[in-house]
């Protein structure tokens, strides 16, 4: 099994990403956690269940890395959803694997198909853009599940933004065929190039959030000015023993 750290109530992956073996997996769910998802889960029971039930929960946020250092004095490596996505594609390309992208707009999926065909020519790719609505109907879910299972992918990527994507996967995982599945949200747009990911400079100094906030203040202000302070407050409660896992 992988090394994990019990961090503020969650067992967070703290190992080498290369240990995630597609060939030896069946129904493995890899999700991400960051300060905003941690805070959102405090008031969303289903989302919290989805995160806790993940087979692997990776630290997709500098705040999680900071908490590991402050609470446990342990060095943890941040693994962004984009890093996981790139690693899994590299592995699939070695084995002529298959990948299914569920989510995003049709135009984004077209660009993903075009890019993977050039960068990872050995991978067979399929995708589906579900209806743009807050809740899927029973018929919607049946169509999505059927499309995924007919293709029977090695890797399934879900991109519908958190917490919708994690909850959907959690609720339907028993009906889905895949070896590894992951909810990676914005990575669909980052990879397609429809949204620019901050440069390596910002990522390296743990300020990836800043350029994104400046570009999308209306969408991201809450996670930076509400979720982050709440997360930091909880972090210090755990550090000084006022809160237990």
C-alpha cells in the first residue's frame, strides 16, 4: 500500500506517484484535496463521504503541503491534478491503453482528442460531454454510464468541477467499468488550452492560485478569501491539539 498521512481527518497520499499502477488496478479511485475542498466538505456530507472513500487522495494544494509540515513536521510533495493526468497518460501510452474523458464542453473535448493524438499516439481516446445542468436525471446518468462502460476504459477522467464530479463518481462507481478513475476538474481546460495554467514560476513558489484569482476573481474569490482562512484556522487547531482526527 501507499504511504499516507492522516491530515485533518483525511488520509492523504505521501508517496511516489509512480506507485499508482494502472495494470494492477481495478476500480481504483484517485481524488484530490485542497483547502477549498476541505472547507466545502465540512458542510457537504456527501462530498466528504466521497473524499473519505477515495482509494488515493492526493495533495492538490500548497495549503495541504503546509498543513503536513506544520501539524506533523513532515515534508509532503504537492501532486496537482495536472501532474496525475500527465503521469497516467504517459503510462497508458506505453501499453496502448484507453482513456475516457467525461465532462467539459464538446469544443474542449475536441481539442483534447487532437492533442492526445499527437502527444500520446498509442492511446485510444473516447469522450462524452454531458448535459450542462446542476443535477442529472436518471436517463442522463444511464446514458453516461452506458457510454463509459461500452468503451470500458483503463482510465476514466471526470471533469465537471468539484464537488459535483467527486459526488457523481462516488454515487455511481459500483456501476462503472474502469481500472483507475479520477476527478480532475479544471485539468480538462488546462490540457485543451482553453484555460491557461499558471507558469511553472508561480507553481514553484506555491502561488499558483494568484494568477488564477486575478483572471477569474468572481469564480475564485470565495476559495481564496473564505475557504483559505477557515482552513488555516482549522490547521492551527489541529497543530495545537484543540481538534483531533
